[in-house]
C-alpha cells in the first residue's frame, strides 16, 4: 500500500508538472505568433512601464534561451529571452510586463518578495538535501529511517513554504503587469488584453503545480512521523 501510494504520488506530481509546462509553452507559442498592434517590443514595453513607475535603476538585458526571463533583485536587472526582448508579440509584451511587475514589487518593498529573497539560500540547501539524502541513506546506511524521514520532511517543508510564498509574488506581479499595460496604453484591443491574460495565467499555473508537488512530498514524509509509522 505504501509503495503504491509512492508511485501514485510520483506519477501524479510528475504528470501535473509536465502538463503545466506543456500548457505554458503552448499558450506562449500561440501568442508569440500574434503581433502587438502598436508594434512595441518586449524590451520597449518593459522600459515604458519602468519609467511610468519612476524606476530608473533597473537595467534590461537580453539572454539566449526560451522562457528564461526573470528579474534579478540582487543586481537590479531585468533579463529577457531574445524572443521577448526583441519580439513584438503579445507573448513578448506579457512576459516583459510580468518581469517588470517584480521590479515594481522590489521598488515598493512588497513583503512576500522580501520573504522569498530571504529564503533563497535555505531553499537551495533544502533542494540539495532532498535530492542527495535518499541516495546517501540507500548506499551508506548512515541515516536511519526515522532520521531520514525527519530530514526529508524538513527539506520538503522548506521547499513547500518557498513555493507557497512564491504564489502571491507571481500572481501579484501578473496583476501589476496587466494594470501597467493598461495604464501605459500598450494594449489596443480586448483581444490583446485577453491574450496577455492567457499567457500570464498559464505561466502562473506552473507555480501552483510546484506548490502542490512540494506539499505532496512534504506530507508524504511528515505523516508517518506523526502517526509513528516511520520505522515500518
């Protein structure tokens, strides 16, 4: 029964993650073929929104790779994939605006973003822990079952909390992006607005999938400890 549940958990969360990744790529590619009517590039849209919000200390850079777009708070730079930096599509504008949403959060000291920044180090350590501990325990026997379950529960708990905090950060960035695009007049039609919403909503679900996955593995390791079945 325990083995069967482990298989279901692994297959279920893997399937959810793959589906979320497929969905965002499908929607992104669809609207990558739809040009923004005003002809603005993702980089230009990002710069317009930054200026509109009085942010002058954030640079915008291009980087190779699909959907590697991110805001780097440590160096105050907005990194856009070349497709979105130079692209004039609905997807390019949507992704660029979303990343600017994070820059606005940073400038406004948005609390969940501050929490996520503080948790990066611990989450990186926890990710390494849950990756290597099962192998160490399997091949060395240095970690008994109860201790291993406790460490795995702690590791997945940290990852789960990081993913939980990420949800309001990402949803708020998308909300700010849509508001900023409307305020700057960068969306000309209802169709463009809906396209931006579909791109951002698809991207947001990947974070929901990550949270569900980490929650599942956290509970998988925690429940046996609470019920006294970790030695079975």
